[in-house]
C-alpha cells in the first residue's frame, strides 16, 4: 500500500501536521483518492512506531502533533520509489472472469456481453477525458492520474476487442482437438497465487 | 446562397447531419460487398460524434457518404436539412466547399502556400474575394492558436501546428459540419489528444463533427461514441454524467 510512503514523501519536504498531510495527500494525487483523517493518524502512528517518522512528542495523538521524517524514513522512501510493484501474477480480474464465463455458458451471448462492457468503459473514458479537458489542464497531478486511468481503460477496451475477434474466430472455426494439458494447470497455478 | 438550415426551421431543430437508413453496396451479384446496412445517425449542431469500429466495418464509407463524395445505394442523407439526393451537381459541390469541412490523417496542406493561404483556400476556390477569404482564414488560424504562423509554409511547421492549420482550413468561413478520418493518425499521443481537444472546442463554437477513429482514447473526446460493425451501428454511448461523478471527496471508492 502506498499511503505510508506518500505521507513520508510529504514529510520529506518538512515537518507537518496531520490535517495538513491529509490535504496535501489529496491535492498531490489529483484529489482522486480521498483519504480520511483517521487513516492519516493511524498511518502516522505506525510510521512513528517503526521509527520512520517522529512527532514533537507532546504525547496526545491529534491535531496538535507535528511530524517529521527520520533518517530511516528517508531511506525507506528512497527504497520504495525504486521497488517495482508486484505485477508478476495476473490479478483475478472480474471483467476477464465475466468474459470467460460468457464464452462457456451456452445461453450467454459473449459478443453482447462484451459490447455492453465496451460501451460502459467508453462512457467512463469520456468522463475522464472531460476531466482532462477541464480541471486537469491546470493540475499536473490530476493530469497524470487521469492519463493513467485513461490508458488503463484503453487497455481493457483493446482486450475486449481482441477477445471479441478471438471468440468470433473460434465460433467460425471447426472444433480442434483439445490442447495439451500442460498450459491449463499452469494458468490455474498463476491464478491461485492471489 | 441561403443559409444552411434556413428555410423557416430553427437551427436547433435541424440536424447538421442526418443519415436515414443508409446502405451502401459495392459491386453486384455474388461478389457484392455491403459496406453499410441501414445506418441511422443524426448529429446536432455543436455535437461531436465519434464513429468507432474495426477495419472494414464501414467507418470510412460512412464518412464519404456524409460528405457527399459518394452516393448511398439506398437511404437518405441530409446536410443541414438539405437532402443530397437529386441535388444538382453544382449545388452539391458548393455545399461541399462551403458547409462541410474535412480533416485528413495526413493533413493535405499544399506545400507552396502559407498557413494563411492554406486556411483560406476553400473559400477562394468557392469564389470568395481574396481579401475576404484571407481575413476568414486568419480568423480560423486565430481560433486554433496558430495566427502567429500565418506566413509560414507547411514544411516550417511542427506536426501539431500543421494539423492545427488543417483544422483551421476545415472550419474556415461558416462551416457547419466537420468530417474527420483518423485526424491524428500521424501524431504522438499528446498531440493527438490536442487535435481532439481542438475539434471539440470547434464543436463548442457550434459546428457539428463526425470523427472516425479506431482509437478509444481519441473517441472519448466526443460527446457521443457510436460503434460500427459489419456496416451496422451496433451501439451508442448514452450521454455520460459529468466528470464530478468520478471524484467523490470524503469517500473511499
């Protein structure tokens, strides 16, 4: 989870209060990921416990407390920035599951299922694009977040297009003998890791 | 020339483009290819519609028919309320030059003309006096933020600037309908998005646009996306709620 490290990043600019951290977290991520204040204090408590941040030490948790990053916190932040997120095993994606199921269930029209999802994703993409056209023009953080979301949705739509073509071809082609058993357990194992 | 969409009806009541049951078949007999099959599409003034579909789905045919460059095998095409069928050749050519603007993937600017001359070209070809045409060309360049390049030649411009000039040429004068076929095909993704932003801004000034693209990111700039497959419209987005719905401060999604 990235919240502790984003807070460390904000603290690396100088000592800050909890409420201030919450505001800056939201502004710095284009206000796309809201953060409640309880979560901020809980995270700060954990950072302090782990020696990554320290407070003014007035005892009571709450708005009076000001936090600063420690040397170890700076090291942890630098290490986190360079550690790639775990993308090794495919996430168990709900949409992929729906299309797999649609392809198997005799009564489901996979093409229709794909089309419905495609339209929904396009509408979502239109909304993000409106943000890009408006607010994100003057807000670099928001522009980066919006781009990331648009590229992600674009990838999903492309996958749907490819799945559509693949299913249409499979339906048109004569059934082939079932493939060797090896790839199937391989896929199952990947999925089971999550 | 009477104003497009004139003749008593209020402008908002008349679609900038209306396709009614449009079909197009190339060739005859068993070798015939049906490019479009019963397409109904209405585009209002100020609206930007993106047409998406796999290659061979009929996207480009739809555009050439909308631009009166080809006739449908059956069905009706109306531009600003005027039916193209039976319209005399001359009037139709005039409609193409005055009312419809085209944006192409490869810009199609004339290398021997400056940006201003390129932008003014459709009006000059239509017989508008040169000073008046040039003034309109400059105004179009201005609206696209490239007035400062008026005296430059295409090979002195960046790709993004060239496409801005091409859009200026497409909107110059009093165009009502923009037709664009993969208008940002040659540009990188940031500049491609910029082209779509400019087309959308042109629509906000009142022109209607039909943009053909296979790229969902670009289509998402449109007010409405229609999906074409095997010559049929198979789906359309409904007007999406505003972007506010994406951002709900205080709530974890």
